[in-house]
C-alpha cells in the first residue's frame, strides 16, 4: 500500500486545444443509414440497454431508466488506471493530495475545462456536484463516504472524511459521481427532472435522440483534444443480432461475451475482427441476503458455496480457467497479495463437506425446503436476464438439488429491475459483481457503513453484511498509510470472505470487447494498453476515441 505521499497525483500531459465554441445540442429523431468508410461515424451496439432508450440524462436521480452512455457527456474528477495496478489518477482534477491524517483531500482543478455550453468548469460546479449525494441518500449512487466539501478558491476544493480515507479515493473516479454544471442544475428537482438536454464537460454532446438510436456529436472545444470520430451512433441490439451486425460491418464497437468468438469471429479476419477481454479485478459472485433467514447462518452459506458448479459454468461460458478463487481477488491482478493458501485455488464441488455444514446449521431439508424451528424457506435465485444468465442459474439450481436436496427457484429480471431489488434487499440469493479499484475497492462494499435496512436503498453492501471483525479490518485498510497495517487488514478480509462467506465468487469478471476495425484503427489490445476500451469507464472510453483514426484500405 502506498505511503500518503504516493497519493499526490499529478495530471499526465494531454493534448490541449484552444476552445472554438460550444457544440449545439439538438433534439429530434435519429438519421437512418449505416456509417460508411470515411464518414467520421462510429456505431456502438448496446446489448444491455433494452430494446428502446429513455431520454433521461439525470445521472444523479434515483430513476433506474436512464439514457445510455452518459459517460460520454459527463466526467468524474479522477480515473482508475487498470493498466497500472488499478491506481487512481487525476482526470478533471489536476492534482489530488491528502493531508497527513488522510481525512482531508485537496483537489486542484484543471483550469482549461469548459462545459459544452461554453461556460468554464469551476470549484462551484464541483462543490455543487459533490454535495448532491450528501443532501439526499437516494442520490448517493456511487457509495461515497465523505461528509463535507469546501470551496477554497475558484479552482480548488477540499473533500473531508470523518475518518482516514487514503484508500477511498476511487469514489471520485466513479462515473456515478460526475461533475455537472451548477448553473443548470441548481433549482431543479433532482428526484424527478429528466435532464433531456444534457450539458457536461465530456467529449460528446447529444445531437439526436430517438428510442432506437442516439447520436452523439464530438466537441471541437474538448479540453483533452480533437477527435477523428465525429459522431457516435448508439443502437440497441442483442447478442445474436450483434454477431451478424459485426460481420456485416454494421457495428464497430460493442460489449458482449462471445463464447466461441475467437474461432467464429476473430479467425475469419484477424486484422479487423477483434475480440478482447480485460480483467476487472472482480468476480461474478453469489450474494446472500444475510439480513434474513436462512442466509444469516454461515453453515447454510458454506453449504451452498461448496456446491456451486464453477467449472461447469465456465466450461459452458467457454471461458476455461476463469473460475474464481475463494477470496474474491483475481490472481491475474492481485496474485502478489493473495494469501498462499488461496492463491491459484478454485473451490470444487464438495457434496459431503456441504452436507456436514448444512447439518451444523440445524436446518433440515423437507420437500426441497429448508426447515427449522417450525419455519420453512423456499429460496429464490435472482439474476440479470438481459445477460442471458438463465443456463448458469439453472446449473446452480440443479447442483443444489442434486447434492443437498434444496429446491431453489431461478428468477430472471431485467437488469434495471434486478438492480433495484438488490439495492433494497428484495432477494434471497442473487448474482452480482464484486470488485473495485484495489484491494480496498473490492472489500469496502462489505462495510456496515453502507448497511441499510431491508426496503431502503443501499448503494453497496447489497447482502446487508454486518460483522465487527470485517468493519475493523476495513477501517484499517482504508485509514492507514502503513503498508504493514494495510497488508494485515487485506489478509484478514481474505479469510473472512473465504471462511464466513458473505458472498461466493463464481467466476472472474472481464470486460468483453468486440471490435470491427474495418473503419477505425488504433484500438488498444489486452497485451498493450494504458486504457480499457470500455465505455462504462468514461475517461478510458475518451482516451480510446481520442486515439482512433480512420482506417486506410
């Protein structure tokens, strides 16, 4: 873990431009037709946004139905560099420096940033934006833990935590904590306003909006440079349709797993058909609702964890070797900090040990239900049906019934609905990602500081985990700049996740990126990258687009 001085980060040199005036933001319907070579248009096929788009760019509002790819319009103060150990680096900020206690962060802002309406970004905008999650918990979508923000001068703010927060800097890199223009947002009812004509510091503006296509226009006055990509067309699609669209050159860029993509796509044209994966540092995990029986019992959790058919799942996914280890830390990124007893280990199905754990819980299985003290429980497994997770959920359900006799019902839901259920705790078992920037980012979601009663919205800690040793280890991990202390805390948390099972890692999480490089060249590769070509990581998507060029024949 770095010392406090290592948290002094300075902005890397970026190409700068002299502002030429703000781009106009127009409403209307989308133009039809494909993007021909030399047109300056890039087509992004969105597979996880449903079949129609909703015009809602209120990035802070609690409404779940929102417009896609707002990270091209709004930007955070920092970015997470996954090519450099998931370190947090400045973006809209010029520098980020903690005081010796780790409770006060001084943020010096870039002075060359303007919003798309031409007005400069100042400390007033940052103050307004960072205060929104403090005014109403429903706006705290990024799980922020600071308690006060103060303006120092026109280009400086300080962010205050009630505790040392050396390892919590990644909060300011979340696209869910963007900088918005105070002169537009002030006075708006953020809970209900849809912000249909967004104005941000980002590289693109909304040019046209239709339920089946959004067109974003590149700014000519963007602080980070000029783009060869002049517009991005965002279209809704799905996995099957996307494959044909990529092969026909109808789509340039998409995010989707393709089980046999290397053979069915890349092999057909290795120069242009790119199928890439980048480790996120986290995992797809089974979360237990520990706020209610029977999942408040560690033996029940262990029994279920011991009978997850991880190998079968990754084999069906055609991602051999991606089974997750018991700690939730991915060896590819965190191999040097994972305890030896967990490094490279994958939990195999162990039916006999699982039965012993279930017996220790005091629960009996009758008619497929868990029964204890006259009460019976019929568990449900909730998952994101937009991601086609049905077969993997069914594998888990069949394994639990075969080895433990427990009949678990699989319940798919659209992504937006599932996320709401997870936030409010309306589930028994659910599949979600566990991960973040660094070891602290992976484990801090287990803190009881993020705990909310069932029915209330939780930004993190969906499983309602409450455990004093966990809180103590997280406090040490987040508050100390002493490498020995943070190392010990991280190791304690590894053992808690592996032994107490607040969640069960299933398989390692990757960003799967599909690219048709016929029209655009300059894409990064997993072997050589300093940014990930993933739109959800807003600054990384911006760096990707800044470095694309029109492909030559």
